[in-house]
C-alpha cells in the first residue's frame, strides 16, 4: 500500500515537471521516469494492495465487514483511487505521445487529490464509525 501511495503522490509531481519542461532531453527523461514508475512500481503496488486487502477482509470474516457502513465508504474510496490510478496511466500515455494540453498548475492541483482520499481512508480504518 505504501508503494502504491508513494507512486500516486510522485507521478503527478513528475507531470508537473514534465509540463514545465521545454528541452528534449528533459522531456525524454520524464517519459522514462513516468513509464517506469507507473508500470514498474505503482501498478504492481496497486494490484498487491487490492489482493492483500480483499484477502484480509475474506480471512477476518467477510460477513462482519459486509454489514459495516464504514467499510462500504472505505472501499468506495479505494475504488476512487483505482480510477485515479487508471487516469494517471492515461496521462502517462498522453505525455508519451507529446499530446499534453494541460499546464503545470493543473497537475499541481491534481497532485493533491490522493492526499484527501488517504486522509479519509486512514480515518475510516482507525475510527471505524458505525
């Protein structure tokens, strides 16, 4: 989970720097960094997070969690993070083909989204409001 979140925090930061770059050497370097981060670190981290998360729910009593409202909210936030992850992959592809039309300011705001979701997930995991 930590690996996945590290990527969710760092990849949009790479987008910021990539969007600000104007020399070809930097642009090509960012393409490589984005590709390696997304496919080599983030995606395996996301897949393992989902597998181990579902495994924990299954082995600790699926019935208990199915009735817990906080778990529904937490899983909804995880699904939103998966959608964010997939959109990051789309952006990696956009940069790869030199089709980016957004400014570094957009990516600075885009970079803040997973922080808000992480706060919600941690609160739900610790407090477990019913």
